[in-house]
C-alpha cells in the first residue's frame, strides 16, 4: 500500500479547513500539511454563503457589543472566553482576507461596507454583494496554492479516523477516482467537514453535508457537544430549500403574512425582521397555527417582500436573490413578493473542542461547522459562522502544528494494520450477502421524516422519544444495506451508504441530547418545558456513543463559561 504521511492532515477543504492549512504552514514552514476533501475544495458548502461575515470594523461599533450580541443570541450558552477571543481576532481576519484577495463591497467614501444582520445591534456584517462565501473561499483557496508544503487530495472520501492507543495517527480515505482505500498518516488531524443538515428533509445544506467528521469523532470516542441545537433559517424557498439570505432583511425586506401584516410586530417588536433566527422561525409556526399563511402545492409559506427596496438596490446588494428567485420560482422580487418558510440551516453542535480546536482525543482537532467550540451556544447569529471558520480555523491550525512539532516519527506498521481492518470492515459490511436488502434512499427518507417530526422547531418528550426509537429502528435496517455497484471509479452508491451511517450517528446524538434537555433555550424549544432553566441547564451537553451496538448514547454535562455577562431574560 502506498502510504501518504503528513505532519498535519486536514479533513475538509471549506473555509475552516483552508484557513487551518494556511495557519499550520505559517506556524512552521518545515511542516508538511495535507488537505483531503471529498469534493473539489471550491465546491465546499462555504461557497454558497451569501450574506456576509461579522467583525467590528467601524467607529460606531465595539468588541463588547459584538460579544454581548453573540452571547445574548446564544441564549447565554456560549462560552464567554471563546466569544471574547472571537470578537477580538475577527477584525484582523477580515482585513487579512481582503489582503488575500476577497473583494469586500465598499461605500462611496472607500470604506468597507457593512450591513445589518439579525440579532446584531449595529451594522457589522462585511459582504461581497450576496456572494460572500464564494469570494471568501476563492481568496483562501488561492492563498493555499502559494504554499508548496500544502498538498491536496481532492475527491478523497475519508471513511474513518485511525486511532492507536487513544491517539489519532491518521485517516483511512477512499480515493474516489481509483476506488482504493488509502491510509494517510498524520501527527495531528483537524476535522473540518462542515455540518449535517441533510439529516432533515428540508434544508439549505448541500448534498455533501452529512455530518461525516462529527460521526467519525463520535465513533472514536470523542463527545459531540450541544447537538440538540439546530438552526432553522426563517427564509428558505419552498420546494427546494434554497436560502433567501438574511441580507434581504438586512437591506430592509419585510416578512408579511397572508393577511398582509408584518406579523413580527407581535413577536419581536423591537427588532422586527432583524430579530434572531430562532424567534423568527417560531413566529412562522404561530402564524401557521393561526391560519395566516399562504398555501399551495409547495406547502405553507409567508412572503418576503423586497419590492419597496427598488430595482437598483436589489441589483446592487442582492443580485443573487434576484437570480435565484427568477430561476427557481419564476418570479422577479422587483415586482413580486418571494414565498418563504423556515428551513434547516446550521448545526450549533459538533465535535467538542477547547478554545484552540483541541478535542479530548490526543492528536485530534476540529474547526468550523463540524466543531463545537461553544461560540454559538443555543442559537448562532447570522454572519458569525464565516468569521468562526477563520478565527477558529486559524487557531486549530496553529495548535495542531504545535502538537505535530512535538511528535516523534510515526510507526507505519500499525497504521497499515488499521487500514487493512477498515478495508475489511467496508468489504464485509457493504459487499457481503444480506438476508433482506434495504434501500439507502428509503432509510434516508425515513430518517429525515423522523427528525422533522420529532426534533423540528417545536419538540416534546413524546416526540423525541419516538424519534429516538425510530432512529434505533433505522439503525437495525441499515445493517442490511448492501452496495450492488461493485465498480471502483466514483462509486457513489458506496459513498452514499457510508454517509447514511454517519447521518444515523449524528441524528442519534442529536435526538438523545434534545430529549434530555428539559428546558427551552435558543433554537431548542420544548412545548413541555417552555422556560429556560439556568439552575439545571446552563450547561453544554456532551453525547458519548454507546459502547456496544444498540446501546443508547451517554449524555453528560459541562458548565458554560461565564466571564462578564450574567444570564438575563432574552427579549428583543
Ligand atoms: C446556503 C448557505 C448560506 C450561508 N450563508 C452564510 C453567511 O452569509 N454568513 C455566515 O457566517 N454563514 C453562512 N452560512 C453558514 C456557513 O457558510 C457554514 O457554516 C460554513 O461555511 C461551514 O464551513 P466549513 O469549512 O466548516 O465546512 P464546509 O464549507 O461545509 O466544508 C466541508 C468540507 O469537508 C469536506 N468533507 C466532508 N466530509 C468529508 C469526508 N468524509 N471526507 C473528505 N472530505 C470531507 C468537504 O469536501 C468540504 O471540503 C451559510 C450556509 C449555507 C448552507
């Protein structure tokens, strides 16, 4: 077997992964860095981010304000030391990104433009029209190309972490072009594989967002933190789930019900359309229950009305919104209101890390949406995530580099043994005879339905218990999934089967964490426990995978870090 070996190996070529790669080589130019991605890096989900990136860059703004908005948005579950580091390092990251080539939109006077975003007290979201992620990822990708010590393996699909004596020593990856399983050795591995919104039926998330890194860490014994917190974005296009960026409301768009009212005056009078996403998504459910929504063959929805902004503003600030609505719903937002409804968008939870991206497993790091560094708590504010990829991607890259520098040469023999085991597992798991074969698509659809029914915007004990049972049943059915396609080149049936396994793990940790949290906080709204309960739950949940197959996960708790801002009632 042809082994590849790096000092630092990064799984994921999105915003967090590429930022980590650059930080690692800049930490020490002697280090070799590998970047593995199941798709070409420019196809990572980061590319689709529209609205912008939050950072304090104006005189009317200050770091404490950004910190407090983030903490209040998180419903006080964010770790405040993490938030303080984040707001402090964000402006430098934003400026550096421009030096690397990101074309921030600018005002007439030459200053970088900022726009309003939900839950932020002042305008502090930098943007590149409404294609911010596209420009950000280009800038990072180009920068990564400058370094000869960064080696990319595009279209390599990582199937598992290789762990020896409690220490991560690399990964096993399918080379999608040849079909071979490849061991990639590393002194430190950073998981930056993004989120897992695909476990829900209606999502803005790309098809590749199946929670792979979260599941791999969970299988290796690393806890997943705060998995119960799932963000619904209030404005997705019915039918497709395509995002209508929050920038549409930041630029002044209205949300209007079927009676023609800007209904948010009843729920977030102080902020209206610029309230945080969890509250806006719940407001939609109330309107739906009151019968004040539109309905057609695509389902129920309200209107996002941009008409009063005029063609010039829409073309300058929201060109992508116009392009998407014309192409996907055949309307022009200059003349027609846009149908929208809440859509699963982001996972606040993920791989448990400290402020430097370190996980409890030696040699394992994580950053970006895959990780939970505890910046977003129970609800993320829009435009903090791209910044999170930069700040904590850089931190993870640096700490993984420091760890790698301290390690001796690795032992290759053990790695080969682990890789052969993984090869055998995949072969017997997916290519042997099964008593009765199950379909990947059927199980995936049933999983998505179970998650929406039991772990959606509003949750109850009965609903969550049912979701946990359903997931356990789907796991049993998954044991009978087999792959009929035996070809080597781009065997997408095999990768879909492996991804489904990852999705089941992520769903299991999510539903069990949600069942145990008997309070309502941020995006986690329990109809049977409507109040926030700081006495019992001002704590992060940690889900550990059961030891034996069939075991339910163990849920543990870790107190949130409070530095300067005591929890208070969250009203807007
Ligand atoms: C439509 C949309 C719009 C958004 N808009 C904004 C916005 O305006 N502002 C904001 O702050 N946030 C926004 N977000 C959220 C933000 O874009 C994401 O949270 C962030 O980009 C995630 O970046 P990441 O690097 O963690 O992961 P991703 O960009 O998702 O990258 C994941 C990488 O991991 C790789 N990978 C995954 N699994 C494997 C595997 N098994 N083997 C090998 N490689 C693997 C993938 O190939 C990919 O390269 C938006 C999200 C969406 C969906």
